[in-house]
C-alpha cells in the first residue's frame, strides 16, 4: 500500500467528515482567504439571483447541506422581492447551524418560511415531491466530493425524486491553475488540516480507534488525470486503527497515507452532457469573470 506521495494510498470510505463539529470547521474553511469557491459562488448568486427567479417562477427552495445559508440569502432576497411568500427547506447535519441560520433568515426576510431539517442528503430526497414545484439547491461544489460511481447514484436518485418541470441549482468548481487549487486546500491558518484531523478525532470517540492525532498530518494535492483534489492523512509513525464495535484493526506504517476525501473539478461542456443523461435540461449557466466557478440551473424533463 502507499508509503509516499508517489505511491497509491489506502482509501478510507468514511462518512465521518461532516459531523456537527466538522460542519462548523467547514464554515471556517470557507472564510479563509485562500479558499475562493465560497466567495466566488456567492458573487455569482448575488449577480444572478433575479435571473434564476425569473426562469423558475415561484418554487419551494430545498437546500441540501445548507450550512449557514449565507450564499442562499441572495436567492431568498430575490424570491421574496415585493413581499412574496417564500418557503425555504434547509437540510443539514448540524442542528446548531440550522437554528442559527433560521433565526438570521427570519430577521432579514420576514416573508420567508424556514423549515429546518436535521439530516443527510438521502433523507432529504422525499422532500422534493412533497414540495413541488420546487428547486433543489446543491451548492459549494459538494457534488465534487462524490466519485464517479457515487455521483451517478446521486443523480439517479435526484432525477427519480424530482417532479418533471422542477429545478435543480448546482454549484460546481471548474478546472483551473493547479497552484490556485492546491493553495485553496492547504490554507495558511491550518483550518483544513484541523478539518481532516476531526475525522480521526470522531473515530476515536465513536469507534475507539486509538489514533494519535499528534502523529498524523494533512496532505492535499491535485490529480490532473482525474481532475480532482485528493486529500490524505499521512501517518508520521506506525499506528493501529481500531474499529472496536466490529472487532477489527488496521495497521499503518510510518509515511503511509490514507485518502479521506476528493474534490472533483469540472469542465462545463462535459457536465452539460452528463446531466442530460439523467433527464435534465440546462436552463442557465452563470460564471464569474475568471470562469473559476459556475452555477447551473437545471430543469427535470418528462422523459427520464
């Protein structure tokens, strides 16, 4: 198995990154100067929220992984313009972040009805048909955290749950200069490194993993062949990771790396063709001047 940057690392198919503390750390990551996706996507939404509203008309907004809903505020303002009543369903794993976001939205937009839902993406899919006509929001290029197999499964589920004519608003990070990409995932303040370590801190709490957090480090690099940032944990000394509920353990050598997350980057022409396969028409593509990030407005067709 992998023992260095040039070798193939182990893959840890975990779902421990986004506990409540992980969500809070991610919010902190988005505020780092090196991390351009959040502020770039927010600027796109600020510039084009009215265009998006004019295309969709009145819809219930359902956001997967809503977080603090800061970027979504631009959409809520546009849909609530003129005193229109708006229903916003915010789905996130962090109850504390949802409560804070709901309170802030209620103060700024009194005509917006907020329904907070503590849960995962999969638990939110049934909400689509319950609130039709709707527009599901999947922002922050979170779709890039799925590998190809996971992505196909996600789009199958989304397509099967949306009512024909409903919308899906997708934020995606685009392929760009390698240095820009790698710096974004290796911020000088070390917040992303803390986010990575939080995975193993949670494993220690919930699985009795016994990982020495002082002897692991965060590594993030761009894989041009796969068009993705790959995030690893490098073990600085030999360690044994335990999964006590299952009675299993994994021995890792010094300098061995475990891949814990990916962040795929996209080419717009390829993405347009991909979503059409799942029955979506591309109704709008909105980008920043540098074409670093894009927001796509998709509409579910009637034939998928």
